[in-house]
C-alpha cells in the first residue's frame, strides 16, 4: 500500500471539537484510494467522519467520498477509516478532511503556506456537506492526516481530430493523453469562401472557441470535428481588360452585385473592329456593348475585349457569274419599269455599288441602281436609290449606291428604267419568284413597291459592300415569361446588342402602349390577377429602334392557407368539414 499526505504525528495538538477541518495534498500518481488515516485523541467514545474533497483553486470543493466510524475509543493514536473506493489522478490536488465529534483533538505542524481549512459547526459531528461550504478559516498548518491508495497503471484517452468540408485543422489525426491531461492547442482554419462555425465533440457537444484545448477526465476514445459554413457572397470581383488595338469601359478591377446586369463597351482603334469578348477562356460573342448578369462563378475571372483588323473588302453578295441567257435571250427590261432580284446579305455591311450584267446593243443607256427591303419574299420599302450610270455595249455596269445591310436578311437588288430605255439582263433559272417587275410607267421607282409580275430568274446582279461591326441591333428580355401571384415582384432585364451604342431602353405595356419603365431593368408587380404582356424597346445612337418579343406574365390569386366555417356564431377553424345537400 502507498500513501500521500502527512504520515507523522505533528508537534502541536489542536482542539477541533465539532468542527470540519481539512488539509490539501497532491496525489503523486494514479491509483485507487482505499482509506484515510488521522492522528487524534477522542476523549469520549463518539462518532468521527473522514472525507475527501476535490480542489478548486486551492479551496475544498465537491465531496468525493466519506466514511463514518463510531467505534473510536478515548485513546490517542492513529485511526484508519477504511471502506473508500475512489479513483485518484496523479498530479491532482485533494482535500483530506475530518468531521470531528465532541471532545476531539488532532495533531499538526505549522507550515509556511496555507494548507488547511477549518469550519466550525454545532453538530456532533458536522455533516460531510457537499460542497465543503463557506465560513471557513484559512490556516498555515498541516494536519496529521494521510490517504492510503493502490497505484494503478497509467490510463490514456484518445482524440481523433478531423476537419469537415471547407477547412483544415492543426494538429489533425489521432492524439493520445493521460487521464486528466489537457490536449495541445487545436486550431481550425477555414478555406476561402467558408467560415469556422463550431467544434463538434463526440458528435454532440459544440464549442465555439477557436483555437481550443480540452482537458479530458476519462480514458475513452473521443472525436473532435471542426465544422465550417459556406459564406454566401453578394458580390464578385472581375478584371475587365482590352486586347491590343482597342480599349474597354469600364476597365480594371470591377465589383459586381450578384444577380445584377452590367454593360461593357469595347472601342476599337482606327482600322480595327471588335472580334469577340472572352470571359475566362469562354467566348461571349461580339455584342457591343456586352451585357452580363453577374453570378458567383465569375469571381476572380477576367473579361477581355479582343480586336481584329477591320475588313478591307470589297465583298459581294448576289450573282457574280454571267447567266447562260444573255443578249436578247435574257430578261427584257423596258421603259418606266423597275426590275429587282432577291439575295441574302451574308453579314452586316455597307453597300457601295451595284453591278449588273446587261445588254443594250450599240446605243448608250443610262440606268439607276435601287435596293428594296423584303416582306415575305416580295420587295417592300425602297431603301436606296443610287447614282445613274451610262454605258454602251454588252457587259457589266457598275452603279454607285449606299445602303446598310444586315446579316441574314433578304434584299432586292435592281434597276430603274427611264422612259424610252430597254435592256436585257443575263439570267439563269432561279428560285420561284426570285425576280420581280413592278411600277411600270412611273417617273421614279415606287415606294413602297408596286407588284406587276414575278419571275423564276436568277439575274446576274450583285452588291459590293464593306463588312461592318457591330452586328444588327437587337434586344432580348430575360426571363422570357413569368408566372406570379398577386403583389409578387419579378425583375426583368433587357439585353440589347448590335447597332451602335449607347442604347436607350424603355418598357411598354402592350395593351395600352404606355411606357411603364426605362433602363436596362424593370420590376413588374400587380395587385390584380390576370394576363399581362410587356416588351422592351431599344434605340441606338443612330436612332435605329428594335422591339423585343412579347413577354407574357400570368398573375393569379394565391390560395388561402385556411378556411373558416362559422355555424351559429361559432367558428370552426382548421377542421375538415363535409357539406352535403339535404333533400
């Protein structure tokens, strides 16, 4: 058996009649406490209680165990209180105490530091209260009291330290410590876009301090996990840059609010045009300005405007080959008539001349170039009238004219024949109704077109143009439709592109034609159920105007969450009720 405490008889004795007195000692190692011994003199056969208390900053605290003896004789000496069975930890402080009965003395020595506590009471003996209690004297003495214990093997705990998604911990993995020891400092570090939330100990207990250290008072296997939470961003930061031969606006570091639409404008240097926009290696097309709606994935990315040398041309569209039917076998074009042939413009451009293959014999003829728009396959509006040109003989005739064309659209290229002039056009068989004749006996080309006759001719006439940028003015709206409840709001965003920026955007109600908003965005809300149609109109700096497709909105009344049925002034709420007709 092994002991700790004071195992020798003190040099002084003290009257501890009906008091509770204790002395602080440190357990040298882990063990099982089995007895407490005290040197005392009981002058009358009476009851004595030996106790052990825990320590709280050098003060007796919670009662850990007690044993009572009623058989101590009135003889001075060491008395052992057996029957304890208390685990103790090496290095921990304990208070060995006695609740003394009447007429009791014990022995002690004076020491330099306060080691004892004493509390008077009227009970015989005082009860072993829990905790030790207040009203205590602090004494620089050491009582002759000690504990007997059986040493036990060192006992260890384990702690598995892990990090949840979104961060890391240090240290990590499994650590081991002795019973009652404290872990090293453990730190949780969140990844970018995350914050530390709490530690989860053994899957249940939460601790919010970080870093953390834990004192573990058992020998079990434990877990400690750091829990992280995603930070939901409200803004993103991008870099806007220009490639060589141009500039952009805005430029540099730009902070965007997620969900909002933003406009970026590219300005090419002289003799250059915008090729396309690049966002983190993905082409965003050649719209200028470019409209982007910010999202979280854009954070840290770079938007770059890339430029290319402007096309030098010339470029053509139409029929550049001479048709098989020429001379008098070709298409007869006579006085006061307007003759055209339909072709598709391959890209945006500016037409500078028309060239037609015609035959007019040995007499000079003066012909005027014209261009009409298309309406469902037929000529429609007169877009341009060029400068008349004169030539004698059979061949190609160049005629100056200026007209902007848009990619993918049909245009009718042709000639106006003045009075007394007749020529023949070179042709091949063409698509049904590709060539048209109209407006005979008029002093000028008709506007709009007046149809006389259609021909399945592919006429040898073509336009020379210079490609232009940007592309045709257009505008789309997102979302393209919406289903709402009354008083619910929906944000719509106009996405203009092409044309010549800057843009002016307005929003209109289709039923009334009234302007209901301006700017790139419009928020719709209605307190009345029904079907609504709105659209966006965009005008560029050249006053070219385009209208979006219709945006259809359905507004309904939300169903009530609960009905109330009142019968004879008593409401029935939230209970299923079946109502049946009674014959």
